[in-house]
C-alpha cells in the first residue's frame, strides 16, 4: 500500500518544481517570499527546491541576495529538442527518396552519451533487410553512424566518451580497441564516410555520412544498410554519392552554409 504514495509524492515534487520554474520565468528575478506567495507554497519548500535547481544549473542566485532567476539551461534543452525535430522533418523526404532509389534501409542517428540512437528510419523495399527501430540504441564503435559521429571530435573527447564502454566483439570484424578505432576515424574524416563492415552483424553492411548544423558541427549520421549479398564496388560508389548528396541537402536545411568536399567526392566523380 505504500508504493502508490511514493509515486504520488514523486509526481507532486515534479509538479512543484515546474510551478516554481514557470513562476520564475515571469520575472527577471524574484525572491523566495514573493515566489512562495505567488505559487502558494511554504517558503521552506520553495527554498529546498531552489537550492536543488541551483545545484544542477537551472536557476542562479546573485551573490548573497535573496533573488533567483532562470539560467539558459532550459533554453538549451528546448533548442536541442527543436533542432532534432527540425532535423527529422528536414530528413524525411530525403531519406524516402534515398531508400526509393536504392531500395535499401536508410537511418538517421544521433549521439546519445556513449551510444547512438536512431531517430528516423525508412525501411528497405526488400524482404531481406536490417531489423531495427526508431529509438533503438547501438554502440558507437561498431556502427557506421557511430563512427561518423565520433570522427569529427577531438581524440581526448572520443576517449572520454568511450572510457566506460566495453568494446564487445559482435563479429570477427568488430574493432575491440579504441586505438584501432581512432586510427580508422582518421580515414573517415578524410573520405567523409564510414563503414560498418559486418562489425555488428555478420552479412550486414552499412555506410554513413555526416550531417552538419548551422555551426558546421556534425549533429547526425545518415546511413544506408544492406546485406552483403546485394553489395559490390559499383554500388559502393553510387551509395556514397547519393548519401553525400542528400546529407548535403539536409545540412543546408539545418543551416549549414557549405557541405565539405571530401576525398571520396573526387573518387566518386572519377571515371
């Protein structure tokens, strides 16, 4: 009988936090007494929640003054959510076209702490295809999208992201050393694409390219996944060309001024 009370207490605490945040948002700065009067909450409760929100960076307090204001952390969260909403909207038609031309599965993935998460997907027209779902997480080190998301980061940041990750050998092709992975990422940056060469699942390949935002920072990876029996060097060149074409269009929609010219672009255009 005690569990429902715990749940209700938790919900009540969350509601109180948002009431405080909404009240603070109406004023440049506000004191505890005034805040407690507006939201009809005891000063001790308001103070306790404010100190917690101050500790995690959602409100600030100037010196010893009894005045609090919102930080930009909520704005940053909202901007991030809006960015990914815009990203999916901008990518949908391009991914549909990509999958229609190639008949293969296309994915859109972003970085989520120490893994990737698929935020959009267009299924292959073939019955033999990659089984995945939107919202699924996969490792960074053994996926094409994961390598693209890591490739443009500093080496120290890459090592920090992977420091608590066990590099599990999914297949005989899986890279199980961070040093080997970092060496491969050098080529990814140069060529502008990465490959999952049956590193997650035997018989399954994947190619991915970067998508940039208005600051020319890589925010996502666009990929094609397909079984090895439907792949050859001719299709590799075709897929890389198409991926770069659509990634460039998505990047432009996200505010990027110019999609980079990679070494692979030159190779693709060669006879």
